[in-house]
């Protein structure tokens, strides 16, 4: 019963007996299951009808939601952090305050005990907390915006570099936290700029349709290729595992990238690219079961024409409209014709021109390409190019 979590406004650091019992029961069941399948599976199966599974999953979701609310109420705690930021914490510790010996011993002969009571310990903020939270509210733009604004003024923001730390300051934390405490502040897991986690965070901004904020972060130097190349110290086409942050003791290293590789940030950037140029769901099925294809990009006006002296010259169509071209599925050139020169944020084209490889042309005066042609686009090889007009 999720009511055992209590009201989020009245949490206590001593784990309530109802929640302790729940944890002990679930943990015991999990450990028993793992012990049973350590060497083999029995092969026995059980079937559940949809109604039963729906009820079970519903209870799980209730516990998850209640746990999230409780976690935010506990908050984080660290140097300059009083726990009232409203940002979801990433980690907690648990101290066993009561236990009883069970007569067993571990591999080196030390006695084992069963816990009977726990207290909760808090840690500083980590960027992973709000990033994962944003995944749960990305359909609610106001909630995404609210969390973004909280993170931006928190200890997770490296104001000098205009980026986000993997963690807030770990000053004063115990070495029980692990290896991150062995590093200098601003290096590796200790308050550096962890590219993969930062890109995960940025990805959630564009998923949550905070287009202006996303591109402000990008052009402000938070993402490649808009970082300062002198500070970064390597090609702006090359991702790094982490950057030394402004917390690092040596100022000459601030913003420098280390351990260049095809890290997870590369994969996150591809997801961002898809949302920028294609949209989240290009293939749709209508109420009658018919396939359709639609483009709903998030291309800012400056990608068509930028006043920056270092920007590439704009391209135009025969009518003088600015254009941007990308390749769909790495094969089909798609050109956006921007008649107003404005941001194209989550809007479908007014019309399409689809050119097939046999030379024929299909004109669609709608924001959705119908079934037969949509199927050809999905199969790639029949399509020579697509022009989308806004």
C-alpha cells in the first residue's frame, strides 16, 4: 500500500516500520529468487490475464510515484545546499541502527546480522536526478520548465563555463561515497562536466519542447560544436568523456576535454539530431489504421540564416526562401523551405513535394503524407528527394 509512504510534507529520517517491512519483504523475495536461479531456471511458467497485470503494475507505479515525492521532500544535502532546491536527489545512504545476529558468517568468518531499523542519509545533488525526473514529465512543458529553472540556479550549474556539473560540490563528504572522493574537485566524477550526463540532460530539454532554452544552452557553449575551441583543446567534432570544470584547482584546465572517444554523448547527440530535423514520431497511424508520414522539426531560424560572421552562407530556393537540407535514413535528401524565415518548432509543413527515382513527382497539400507514399519513404529506395514547405 503506497499510503505507507506517508504525506510528503512530514517525512522522517528514521525509516517508518511500514516502509522497513515493505523493503525487507521485497528484498528477501528478490534474494530468494536470485538464489533459486543461480545455477538454472526451472522452466515453470505462470500466466496472468491483462486485468490482473494492470492491477499489479498500477500498484508498482503508485509506489514509484510516492517514492519520488518522498525523495524530493528529503532533498539533497551538501556544501551550500540546505535541501530546499526542489531538485530530485540521486542517491541516499542507509545506516542500520538496530540489528540482530543471525548465527551466520561471511567468507572471512565475520558474523552476519539481520537489520531491524534504518535511517536515511543524504548526499549532494547529482545531475542524474533531475535528468531522470524530466523523463517522467516530458509531456508537461511547465513541469520541465520549472525543473530547468531550478537546476540553472543550483549548485549543478558551472556559471563560468555555462555548463552543468555531474555533481554539486562534494566538499565535506565522507570517503564512504566511493572513488569520486579520491579526485580533485572538477575532475572525473567529482564535480566535472561529464559529457554523457550533460547531453542526457540537454536531450530531455528538447524532448520537453523547451526549444529556446535548449538552443540557448547549445549556442552558449554547453554543446559541441559551440564550445570554445581554445579551452576545449581538441577538435569541436570530437566528444570527450569529461571536461575539467571551473571547480578544478588549475584555471588553465577549465573547459578542457579529456578522454576523447565515441562516448554515450555521441548517442545522445544523434537523438537530439533526430528531434531537431525530423521530430519524435515521423510515422503515424490514424484512427482508421492508415499509415502516414509527417515531419515536425525543431529547427531554429538561425540554422537557416545566421548573422554570426563565422556562420555558413544561407541557401535559397528558386523563390528566394531560405532552406536547410538533411538526409533522412542516410539516403533521402530532405529540404525545408522556410518562407517566413522563422523558427520551425514542432510544426508540420504546409505541403510536400516528393520526387521518386523514376522521375515522377507527388505533391501533397497537407502536413501528413498519405499511406502509399509513406510506405515508400519507409522503404527508402523508391524516393529520390523530399521538399517540405513551411
